[in-house]
C-alpha cells in the first residue's frame, strides 16, 4: 500500500467532502421532486470508501455494492455529472436514466453496481472474483453489503464457495448499526458480525470504519492476501449513517442525541483535524478546498438539470431485442 502522506490526507478530505456535499444536494433536489423513487444516502460512511480506494489498484480491481451506491462509482473514476444525471433520470446518466438511484453501473471503471435486492450482490461479488481466478487475473473484488444483508442465506453459500475455491474477494460488511430501522441487537443473538467468517475458517475481523487510515490498513492486508491467491477475507466496518435509511425514513428507532454523539467522530472532521494538526494545510487552504467542492457540486447539478430525458425508444431497446415486439401496439 502506498504510504499515507500529506497528499493522501488532502485528497481524502476533498473527496469525502465532495461525496458528502454531492449527496446533500441530492437530498435537496429530492425534496423538490427532481429526483424520484428511493434515495439512500452515504453520509457518515465516507471513510470506508476513502480507505478502500487507497488500498485498491484502480487499474484492475473491482467493486460491487448494494443500493447506497452513488459515491462509490465516483471514487472509482466515474464522472459525477453522469451519476447525478442518472438520478435525475436523464439520458446522459450512467445507464441513460434507466437505472436510477439504486443501479449506478460502470463497466469501464469496474463498478458492478448498486443492487436493490438486499444481499443480492453477495453471490455476484463471489462470481466476479471466480471469473478473475478462472482467467488467471490478479484483480481483486470488493463485495460490500450492510449489516441487514449479513443475515441473508446467500452470504453463507458465497462464503463457503469463496473459501473452497480460494476466490480473490474481500467481503465487506458496512455495519452502520441499523438494517433499515432494525438495530443489529435485534437481528441475531450475536452483535460481532465479523465472527460469521470464523465458521468458514475465513480470515476476518472488525475495523474502525470512521477512520480512513485504519480502513486502508485493513483493506491493504485483505487485498494483498487475495492477490497472492490465498483467498477471501471478511471485514466488518463499524460505521454510522447520519441520515435515515432512505429519504422516507422518519428515524423513530434512534434518538437525535445518538446521532449527534456519532457526529463527534465524523470521518471528515477527523481527517480535517489531522491536516490542521500536522500543518498539512492552513484554514485558508481548507476554505479553498471547500469552495472547489461547492463549485463542483453546482456543475453536476447544472449538467443534470440541463440534460435531456432519454427518448422513449431507448427504454424499449434496452428491454426488447426484437424490434417489432408484438406486445408493443402504439407508436413511439
């Protein structure tokens, strides 16, 4: 893994702040009904992605995750303007506006999507890793899911085969404390989710998911293990989300005091504190980064607002191979 230098900390701060502000803008336009459907935001969990990206080789490694999936593709290299356009349902989006919030995808940047089915991406992540092993690639797949998805049966099937075949995959449980509105304590008689790996003799352990430095260290060890051909790892990233499960979540299952307590260890604030403490940048420099981030978010919004909606024919072309499909009676 590359050393965590001054430049890395400055990049972490700007990236995580951009991801946070990007999604804050999405929340605002969602209220204006410019973005429709479900909207699951990543606020509070940014250190997981920042640390993971530092340990990955973005020229070949892959990522797959659930429906809280807007900022991951941006981190992997996808143009954020296209991500925002996708949420707007515009033709310039990553899937021409047909995927929406839960299904961002980029083959070019090896981001294999958000998935709306809880836990549905877990066996797919193992399958992508199987493909790399089959074709003698040394690429590694990061397969991310939430604490709720950890209770799906498909996880156990995937763990079993991943260990049996020594697949180059890192299973990542982003434990933000709540599966929708159900706390971890109410879903099983154990709360240390990482211990699920012990039953398969899979290397596993907990990680401070609010600190990108600690995240990077854990991911580097797991990724190098997979790249050597020694098989998978299961990491439980202990993190927290500051917003609800989705925009429609009234959050009756937790107190405002609990949220405020976790905001004291906000990953963005932690990184900013290190930058100022080690004199990597001045307050003036920080303000310049803040302005750059604000301007970049505005560019994304402008692009999405001004982009056209896709032609209706695109929807049919994406679904039907046969051009004169008999059930289509009306003219487009």
